[in-house]
C-alpha cells in the first residue's frame, strides 16, 4: 500500500502534502527493497508521527518546522544544488529553506529558528528511539552504535530541555524505554556469555555413545 497524505490525520496543507510525497519518493528510491507496505508504515510512524508531536504538544508551532519534519530523510535533497534550492523556496517558502540552512549552520538561526530546531531535534529523536531501540528484541552488530546514538541524543536534549515541557516528557519517556530495551539485551548477552559449556562426552566412559 503506497502512502496517501489523506490517511495521515494531518490538516489539509498543500506544502505538507508535497513534503510527504518527496519523502515517500526518497524512501522508494533509497529503501525500496523494504517494499511499499513497510515504507508506508515508516511514513506514518516516523515523519508523520514526528510532525504530530510538534502540533499536539506546542501551542506556537510553525508551518516550516512541520514541513521539515514531513520531509524526513529527504530534507538534505532540497539543498543539493542551487536549482533544487530555488525550487524548494518556490514550493515551501523562503522561511522553510532558511530554517534548513540554519539546521546545518546554527549561526544563521534567529530566536524562532532556534525554537523550531529544538523541537525538530526532539521530535526526530523520539522517532529514532522508536525505530531503533524501543522494543528491540535481538542484539546485532549495531548494538553499540545504538547505545552511542542514545547517549548523544540525551546529551543534546540536556542542553535544550525546558523550552517545551510536554515534548521533554515524551523524549524522556522514550529514552527510558530505550534504556530498558538496550540494557535488557546487554543482560541477555552477559547471561549467555557466563553460561558454562557442557564438557564433551567421553565415548570411553559409561554413558558415552556406543
């Protein structure tokens, strides 16, 4: 099932609709091996869910911050070259593109951009934890990387905490669930490592194979 903006639960907004189309296209081009159903689920559980966190938990959210959240991993394509940036400014407005520039270079941010950047960080951080850590049942070769990502998210959040208490609460709840999941995997791995191995059976002793 391909993603359809009308199923997102978001208000009708032409710019947001286009943003999700660009994100969905990027996913199909770069992660198409997952198939349309999983990509559709990703759209709902990641960029759309992140956008709703901003709308539902802040009273002064900006259209631009929601637009960038809905672009998801396709955000960087808007600044690929002068032509794509010109098109992006035409579609999404100067403020959205300027906010994207500020995310790459915070020295270009004004106070409202800093507010939006903090919210985007928290909303996408929760998405990352939901996708990569919370509920993870098996340990794999990326386990330590996930720990590193989680610690980096928490360190950054500590520097911006307080702007939006409702978003802070959501982030901290997700971080706790992430810790619970990764620590559980660590304990399981440690238990396996400590489990004594049974000695090989001696065929010359009673009870050995005949």
